[in-house]
C-alpha cells in the first residue's frame, strides 16, 4: 500500500536566510551555518525547512569552489532580497581571483537599500566593505585578517576581539567557531532557545554562552599595537610572527620574507620597539599561552605545544621569566588580561636596558 507523501506546512518560515558563497569560500563556516539552520528548522529529526529556510544563491549556474577544493551547487539564482530575513556572504581566501562578481555586488547593494540585514562570515566582511555597505559600521574580522582589512579599508572601523558583532542591520563574524555562535544567536532570536540548544546538542557543540554576548576570539590580537607602528617592515614582521605561533619561524626566515638581512631586522626592532625581534616573538607567544591557560580548557603541556615550545619544562621556565609566576598559577582562573602589548613592551625594554638578556635559549 502506497503511503501518502507528507506535505510541508505552507506558512512562511520564521527565519529565512539567503547565502552567497565567495570563490574559495571556507567550507567549515558554510557548513556550520547550514547545519545549525537545518537542525533547528524541524522539531523532528528530518531536516525539513519548516521553521527556517535557506537558499544558496549564485548569479551563474556553475558550482562554487571552496578553498578545500570541494564544489557546492547553487539552489537558486539571485532571489528578490525582500524574500529573506538575512542575506549572508561566506568568504574565504582573500588573495587571487575576486571573491564575488559585479552582479552579486549590485545585489548586496540593493538588499542594503531595502533594509535587509546583511551578514559577512569569515572574510565575507571584506565583500560587504567592497560593496560599500559597511560605511560607518564596525566590522568584526578574525585577528588573522585584521591587518589585511585595515590595509584595504583604512577608513573603516574594525574589531578582532569577539566572535561576531551585530551593528544594526549589519552582522559580521570572524568565521570558524564564531559561525556556530552567530547561528545560535539567530535561531534564539527568531525561533527559540530550546531549538538553538537542540542544534548545538546534536552537533556536539554544547558550550555555554552568556545570553546574546559573543565569546571573545581565543587569540589575543596584536593588531591594535601594529596600527601604531609606522615602519611597514616592522609591521609585516609582527604579522608574520603572529601568524606563525605553533611552529615559530627563525628570525632569519622572517627577515628573508621581508627582503632584508637579519641584522637589519634587529636594528629596525631596536629602533622602533626597543627590543630584539626574538624577544618580541617570544613575548607574543607567551602572551597567547597565558590567555589559553586562563581559559582552562587545555593542559599546560598542550598550551606549550600550541605556542611552539619544545617541552613543558622549558615553557614553564620561559613563562616565569616573562610574567614572574608559574603557568599553574594562571590556569583556569578566567582572568582577563590587557589586550594592549604596551605594558609588556615597557617592562621588557626596561629589563633589556638594565642588561638582562631575556630568552637567550630555546
């Protein structure tokens, strides 16, 4: 006996999201958004788009390639923006071919003129800024891409402190785990907290959140300090160091990437920051380690590895040299430390001027 096909409810979903994928988009950011919507959309476990719906839009019929090489097909052409509660752009790799075409840019501009809230995920904030719809708004980007954003958009406001930021009808998200937090925020706002919890439970991402307050990005950015450094070579060296913490680069390699000698880099750092590049590099790694330890989710050994130290004992000695106390005294305390590097730089400069040769080994 044939069973009658169950029809979906005809009422409009409470949360409707249109998605534009940039060329070389980040697959994890896209899948975290989609899977949260999918799991919240159906009170049963059938992934039916009942309570919320989504469309993957592209002005062209061909598939969009993710940065990992996987291609995703569109589900529709560009739909009237008024059909959505949000339109999200999922970004990815910055360098190379353009992220979206001019048709998509004009579509985003039209959506903005209609008052449709726009979301930039990962480097989607770059796409929104290029479309001219982020003027006067603050953009949230990953610490990893903050300097890239400032160099391209020096007149825009940017933050790399939290996972995502709601600024009126513009939402920008750092990507990664921040996408999950943002998806939960949207589900709680338009559907319910129980449905948001259901999605996070199924995805095994059940981490407590403080209401609508986004988590802080786990890596303390040095970009605020970089903005005040005039010398472009020192700025680039600082970014190279920040982007290579787990497997630290030799100072000679950093200098080579800048097209200068190690001796020139030493002189530049001494002139601009008052400390040697090796000391600065060690300082930001230990600062990152202190932040990880304070969160309490990793062991001291795991933190040592995560910040590029060869073993736990060596890490502990270096940590005590830097901060005057052991890693165990910080672990799990949840303490918030100053984002600025200035206090640490001032301390290190005074110690070096006093003849203390810091971090001579390892």
